[in-house]
C-alpha cells in the first residue's frame, strides 16, 4: 500500500463536508435574543452531550436531532439514504430528543424551539421541527435486541423520557463546554483532522475505550502500529479516544481514566509522539453490535481510516441472565458488513491476556490456554480494593496507582455513607 | 410513462436470474439415495413452508437457509450485500432453520444434512452447512420491536425451536405440494412471470392479503388499475396474492379465503380478465414494517413492479397492551425507504370505509368522518356469528355467504367441544 499524507479532504470517503452547527460568534447575540421568544425544551445532561456530538459533526451529515424518516431508517436499517445523491451513510443509533406531553402542548404548531441546558442557559435553536411518537419499547428492542430491565442507558435516558420525539435542524449558540478541567482534551473532528495533518499522519487508527488502559490494550495498539508500518505506511498515528459522555455507574469515571491514560503515556507504554489522546463526547449505550457501528462512524468523521475492534465491543453482561448480552464475535462481524462503512479498514484483534509464563500481557494462544490469566474489570477492581497488586506487567505502575487511589476513595465514600445511613 | 410489455428479463431490476433450487427430475433418485446416508433434520410445518419459499426463488438470491453472515445482515440491516458485485438486496426477515442440541450433536462436523418433512419423507439436502447460536430473544426483539409474550409466530415457531440455527445451500428433491386441493393456485415466481407474459401485462400490481376481500379492498384494487391506465399503461394486471402459509388461529383459514376470493371474481367485483389469483406460500410473521418489506420483495421476485400498501401492513394489536403494535403509518414509510427496494413503485392508498350516505365502500373522507363506518375483522366476525348482515355494499353476497358458513361451522365446533369438556 502506497504511503501518502492524509489530508482532511481526502479522508471523507465521498468528499462530503463535515457539518458544523455552531453559530459564528458575530451572530450569537442575535440568535440568543431570537431564541428568547421561542418555546423552550429543557435538555438533560445526556441530551446536552448529544447536542455536543451533533454540533461538531461526529454524526455528520446529520444536521440535528432526527426527524421521523431518519429515526425509522436508523432503527430499521442502521443507515440513512441521503436525499440529494442516494448515497448511504451509516447511522446505527437513533440520535433523538424526547419531550413530554406538556412540552409538546406548549410548542403547539411552532416551527422552531429553543433548547435550554440543565442549568437553564439557552444552548441552541432547533428549526423546522417535527414531533412524532416515542415508542420506547420498539426503540429499545430494535436498538438493544432485548427489552430486559436494567439496560443502563435505557434506565437513565429513555424510561424517564417523554412520549414524543422532536427532530429538526440544530444551531448551537456556542461550543459546548463542561468546565471540568478536561475541555482541552475535547477536540472536535475538525480539530483532530488538523492535528493529524500537522503531524503528517498517513494513517490514523482509532481505539475506542471506556476503561483504564492495561498492557493488553497497549500491546494491540503497538502491534497495530507495527502492522501499519509493515503495510508501507510511514507515519501511522494512534487516536486513543476514551468515551467521555454518560457511562454506567460502575465504570471508572472520566477524570480518573484521563489521569490513568496520562500515566500510560508518561510511563512510555504508548509513544506520545505517535499518539493523540482526546475525548469522544458521546454518551454510551452499551448496545454492542449496533453501537460499535456508531463508534466507528464517528471516528471516520474525525479522520480515522483504521478502526480497531476487539471482543464484544460496546457489550456488557445481560442485565437479567448470566451470559454476555451479545455474542462476543457479532460486533466485529456486524461492523465488517455495515452499510456505509465499506471503506473503513477494520482491524480485528486477538484477545490479549496475562501470560503467566512470560509474565506479561500477550495475545492469547489457545494451544497453551492454561498459561493465560484473564483479568476482568471486576477482578481488577477487587485487586485495587483489597490493595493487592495485579500480576507484574499487567499495567504500568503509574496507571495502576491512579486506580488504587480511585477505588480507595470509593471505599472511603461507601464507608462514610454507611455511617450516615446507620 | 411509456407502455411496454413486461418481459421476465426486464422485471428483475438488476438482471439477476431467479434461483430455482428444485433438483431436475432425472437426478432425484440419485440425490434421494445420497440423502439416506446423511444426518437428518426434522422440519416443522412452518420450516417446510420456508423450504417451499426458498426453493422457488421468492427469497432469491437466497440459496438456502441463512448462514450467520446473512442472518446478521438481515437482523441489523434488513438487507444483504451480495458478495459478487456489492449490490444490495432487501431481506428483512431472518429465513432460518432451528435445530436442537441433540440434532446438532448428531450432525457433528458433517458438511451436509438431509431435511425430513413432518411426515418423515426426505424433502431436501442442505449443503455446506454452518451451525450457529439461535439467540431467540435478540431475534425476536430486532424482528418485532417487542419481546412481549403472545406474538403468534414466536409462540408457534421460535419459542419451541432449538437453540441453534443451521444454514446452507438447499437442494429440494421435488416441488413442495400440500395436496389440499389448492396446489394449482400455488404458482411459483417463474410460473407467475410466464402468466404475466402470456397476458401481455405491461404493469403488474400486487395485493398481499390474509383476510377476506371486501368491497373496500376491491375499490382500491380497481382504483389502482385506473391510476395505472391513466399513467399510460395499456394492460395492468392485478396479482391478488393471499398468503398461504402459517397464520394465527383467529385469521380466516386459507381454504375459506380462497373460496371467498373465487366468489368475489364470480360476482364481478374484480375482473377475472385482468386479475390473477394465486397463493403466496410464505408463513406470516405479523411483524409490521419489517415484514411488509418481505411481502413486497417476494412479489418483485414474482414479477410485480407495483405494490399496494395500506394502513398498518402485516400489523396486529399489541399482544399485551391496548394499542396497535406498530404505528399504522410506519409500514409504508419504512417500505418507501427500504434498502434494495428503491426501484419498486409503491402505491400507498387512503383507507376505505363504509360510506353510510352513499351506501357503499368509499375512500374515507375526513371532512365528513361521521358518515363513515369502519368494519373491523372483529366486527365482521360478530356480524357473521350473529347471522346479522353487514351493511349493503360492504361485501358481495356470494363472498359473504362463504364467511357466514365458515363462522357457523366454527360455532358448531365450539358448541360440540363445550359439550365434550362439560
């Protein structure tokens, strides 16, 4: 494969220009005062994360929250057919905004509404709106392949939501910020593309994660780089791209993960020269094969052309049965066949585990299965809680310390709340 | 639109040749004796209906029961991407064959199996087989958009089925026959195309139904013909295509419907010169927007180029809630956007109801809603049971008599079984 420097204009498979829905600075006051006269829709924290996602073009060519024709295509086909040229775009998750009966009543037959953040500031205008029924059961069944109680995103964002969806074109008054000390890590797709250009990347491989990086992850990221060099690329850049939106309560929170990721780079497990760490602002659905398409599609929009996919991406345990919710192989199979993702290079990898003989993380070798130790999130947590160290070589010491501190603080909190409730 | 006589070769949008999986007569004995040595898979009545469907090319280019890659594409994308040319084919229902643990064990690592009918005769060979997990919950959720108990096809064909699916290439030893006096109505896609050619059809419009034909149906079929003539077609032919496979217990059975349809033609409500009545061998899923795609796709394979779609196609009431399972408009919306069906002409129609002023079935006019009477299947059934006549003009007298007799026989049966169980 010939090496060439990626240019933003080359990355978009069909030459489509990324949508950018943030109002230019000189028009903000005008739009803000226009919004004052509109019916208001109050956003939840997760809704605001979606506004962020849409506004920067992660879901491009989507120009706002889905109208019904987009919603139905997403739900039934995991893809949208573009009206202008008939091309197919992957869109596996319904990106929708729910409103309740009362809000719908207030909106009446208005053509646009103002979107108001959780702290009541006006965030955006939604224009040419369309309101349609929010059939939660159908949405859940077709997105997750189950309606079992206990799906984290469902319980957090769908069950309590209204019975209507409102779609329309989004105009965001100013870039979404969280003021949590991590905003500088939240590069937009445009900023990431500029950074890849600046670094003269000729291949960008993205790694989605929502967990601390252990040496098994590092092994496959470094191995991927080697494979790309072998293919003839001169400067493959890794986009280490932790998910920054909603995650379930027992996942490690973003700030702790970011600190852990920093240590991994500081300790030299990953090479800072060829790695960009940035935050992906999407909330997490835990919808397995359906969601992995979204994870890949959004990274293509940000300029990645290689996507690493492992065992059971975006998966979790079944909420009510003792099994994985999804077949661990379905994620990569579905991703490899997904409409609109034909041009993405998918890099499946063998699972890594702790090799008790070599005393390091290594690709699992079924021929000597008994030598390998799988260290699950739960096991890692138990190690950290009990103060026990994981096997040498499982994670760099700096990264591990971050987790030990985090779990210790959790235990302290739990102890405190036990005292309070006693 | 210019008029031209349809030729079979013109109908297939991409020139694909319909699959025909029935073994030539001179090879049957050979194949049958070959099958004797193979592990056996016992088919249910519904499995056999699917063998029938696949063997004649209704699901072409599908060459057998789905392997996992086809199953996953069907489930997630409602379509298949063809490996040879990358073209997209609509395939909204998983067409799969389930086996239990014991059968899987017996098959072991064989490469082919014999399929044995409910009456133990060898029906077919399945070659280059692949066995994979049957995750029933996921299949049901993604196909129906609900996992509520009481879905007819699920209770009949999925819940009692095995935990494995077996895919492969089908070779059917001889055409599937039911010996119920209706086999001559079961024209294959090839036979239908020949019949359209013979009649010099320049447009074929298909009407799927699983209910008796009332004058509202007839109104729209006749109105469709008129619209096609207005468009410049000289000889539009109606394919009146009742579904002949599994239907739920409270639907009118096939033999009664076929008798009723005959009367409708005899009474001149539909013109026999421009109508072909034939049986569609597929079982019914009652899966609304997902299934209507299958209903349309199969008719394209049989040579139809116009498809009539009404309110809530393939829908039913929610099994546990007091509402329609599907939004009544979603069927036609989803159909109009479905991948692989871009070239199908979809004819949506306004709902017909009994106009109490004109005393006939007419297209519903919302401006004088109070003049219209909707006669549901349940209401029709009550009329027939109580011996009450429906409003004059609702259905031709010959057709109505068939239903009255059917419901009377049902009541007699119920009375008899009540006596027995008393």
